[in-house]
C-alpha cells in the first residue's frame, strides 16, 4: 500500500522426527497412513525434512529419488549444530573465532536434507512406504532402546544451521518413552516402572532432573530460531511428556496424545492440525515478538503463555514477577487462532 513493497513470508518448514520402535505391524500401518495424509495437507512450497530414530538416529537425504542415502548418529549423545555440520561436510569442527560464540555454523548443502515438498514428495512417500520397525533386537523383559532426545537434537541443530529465523515445526511421532541418551526418562528394564506422581512429589525420580534440563536447554534455541516442537503420540504407555512440557508449551507446540495411531479420533485431530483459513493458508504464524510498553502509572509484571523472555529491560518492567517476568519483550516460535496470553500489570503506587 502507498507504493510500498509487499514482502511474502518464506514457506513454512516441517521436520518429521519419527519413532520406529513400534511393536506391531498394525500400529506401524497407522503411523504410515498419518504421515502420508499429512503430506497431502501441507503447502506444496513447504520445506520438509525427515528423521527416523530407534537405537540410532537417521537423517535422510532427500535429494535423490533413485537410491536412499541415510546419515546415522549415535543415539546416546546430543548432536550440536557444529557437530552436525562437521559430520555432514566431513570437515573438522572449527573453534569459535577469537574464543567467542559467533552463532551456529551454516550448512551449505541444506537442499539435501530439507527439500520443497513438490520436489521431494515421491522420495518421502517411498520412505514412508518402506518404513520398518527398528532392526535392533530387544532383550526379553526390556524396553527398546529409544533415542528420542538425540533425534530431537539432530532436528533442532539441522534447522538451526540451515533455516534459522524461518518459521517451522519439528513434529515428533512417538510410541514410547526415551530409554537412552539425552532426555532419558526410564531405564530399559521393564522391571523399573516409569516415574509417577509420588516419585515426582518426593523428588526420587532417577532421570527427572537431568531429562528436564536437557529438554529445557532446547527451548531458547528453538524460540530464537523460530521453530516449534510438537509431540504426536500413539502409545498406551507414558512417553515422557512431563519432561518435554516446557519445550512443547514454550515454543507454542501442540500435543496430540492417543493410545494408538489407529484410534478413530486421532485421524480427525491430526487433520485439524493442518487446518487452513479462508485465504487457503495454514492457520499458523511463526517467529513472533510481543513487546509491552506502559504509562508511568503502570508496570508490567509478567506473561503467562507459550513464550520466552527476550530479556529486554525498560522503565515499564516491574521488580516483582508473575509467570515470565523481568522483561518487556517476549518471543513466540508459533501461534495459532487458539493461542492465548495473560499479561499482568501492577500500579506504581
């Protein structure tokens, strides 16, 4: 308007992080159907990546439809952005210049791992059609080795060093709890039950603090990069949502929890995840910033909602805090029509 230039928002990014520790073919078929359905609901210009995990983590190269190329990572360790770039480019990890952190490195061949949906849909469809349970053997009376945290770290680092600042979602499809590596929630021995309310109340859950610390450490990175984290669950057992709660909520992510990917209600809920508005676009906004300025008679105490502090100080900031306070600016990785915030104020007197 007024002779200005209309800037189009970049296409959204969706990285699939798929748990392959599925015990039955029926559940696997339900997962395949959900993945294929979602491809049909995404915009054709969406950027898409595909990661599978079980005992190890596999990052799939989508640049060729003639043969499959996969990069495997150990499931017992977190993968940083620098390590990911070093591994994929076969170069040594460079030390920060001058001993200072100048931000994450840039992955130049990002088109191999994040492709436009209209160009890689056949490759994605082939990957899903040939999706198989994790090949690593599971000992009797044991849980499978499931590297949820390591897989999530690969996804976060991939987007951080390729499309930082571009709105996107990391969609985790889970069928059980993390049993190894970062974010571990429970041991592999079935004789050891997953923590319950009593263990959390008495602070006796063995993996609770370390697991929460790992997932919480990803929150500021995801919000700074403009990426939300979703958990789509098909499991009768707990999967460790309590440990991931701050990450999912803080990034504006969505939690869909059903006892099975075959549940009739799951398909309908998952379809609404990709609901579009009258203009034909997905009803999702990304990478937003909210700032509150007050008159001299009021100060902002804090915000409750899916956001993180930008740590911006001003005369509008109160000394006391409610929710996320101590700042007048907050960042949001993702918003939808149902997103709400509560902003608290106090009078100066």
